[in-house]
C-alpha cells in the first residue's frame, strides 16, 4: 500500500474502508456495515443488533446514539446510560462504533476506568485517564509468544523487530488495532504515523487462530487485566511507540531494509534498559 489512501479514493462519500491489515480487527463487520450514504440511526441500530446476533457481549442498553448532545461528560454518559454519543457523517465516530463491536469487553472496561478516575482523584485528568485515552484512540494490542521480540519493541530496536525478525510477524508477534483514531488516520497514511502499543503475552497457539478469534481472545484478556489490575496500563509510559508503516505487510516500501534507515521515523531507543525484563511466561488462550 505505497500510495497514500484518502477519502477521495473510497468508492462513495461513505463506503468500505481500504483493504489493509490496519482494519483487520473490524473486518468481520464490513458486509453488515454497508449502507447507502453515511449511516443513519436505523443503520447503527441494525448493526448493533447484528453484532449481538453474532454473539458479541454488548450490554442490553448499549446503543450508538447519532448526533446526541449529552449533558454529562462523554465517558460518564456512556457509563450512566449505555448510550455512545456518535456524530453523524464522521469517520472518527464511525470507527469508534466498529471498535465497540469488535472489542466490547475492553471498551466497557476502559470506560469503567475512566468513570472511576473522574469520580476519584482525576477529575481534571491525570496519568490513568491519559493512558486510557491513548489506548482508546491510538492503541495497538501486540500479542507475543517470544519475550525477545517484546523486549525489542520495548527497547525500540526497530531493525531487530522489523528486519532481522521479519518472519516472526504473524507467528510469534502481531498487531491488532483497538484505537479508532488510528483507523481514521489510516485513510491518509503517511511517514511518521505511529500507534501506541500495549504488549500482551499469549501462547504460541494463539497465532493459529483466525483473525476474529484472535481479536476475541485479546478482548477477553485485555478486559480482564483492565478490570483486575489497577496498575496495568495506568500511565502513558506503558504504551510503547510503534511506527505502523514498519510492520511487515503494512507498507510496500518496507520490503527494502533501507526503509528503516530513516531515524526521524524509526527513532533509536531513548529508554534505559528496563529493570524488569519482559516476562516470558504466557497465559493459556481462550
């Protein structure tokens, strides 16, 4: 995908998003999401009903409310009513709705954390709310079964991660987008574009699951960690920079190892070596 993809390249004012691995985490909704023009309230209601019919654990009250104007904070409104305020004719909010369908447990857990922080000691924002916002907007869940690869990402060793261990992508490490802002930005990819990676250890068998099964597995794991460990992903520093166009298969030019010589994009490590190495133990999947 060497050429820049823009809204003008899409088939209609509103239509299918580009064929690119960035969108794999929401790919299962492509057919059900098709509609004439921008989705109206009936389209949102139909889509969430379809997702429930597919077994997604969406709360009974949950609804994408088009062009709502809530009096409460966005997160508080969702927590109180189950309604997700969703702007019409808006790619950002449309992709947010699709992320809710693909990551329902994690999105609920993230919202619960934000509500708790607002009700607690972070009414005016703080590290926990900032980390939650980064994950929600720009998050990439990175499953791995090889601790050395996780350490390479943590230490920003890009040539190790993307050149020397290129064949490991899809078999020992992966990338699944949860951040809806990244999906919007993917409509106009550009050098310099980065996500915020959150590492999750998995068993080797995870990578033999199909795409939807991988996302469902990660959704369960992430939601459990967010709900069960207040110190997990509690600071923006825990979310690691990930130059998205360096991921094998995500940008045509990265077939050439010289692509990674651009140190303005693939910046050398600025982190001291972690006092605690990335854990090599992995939970059982499923």
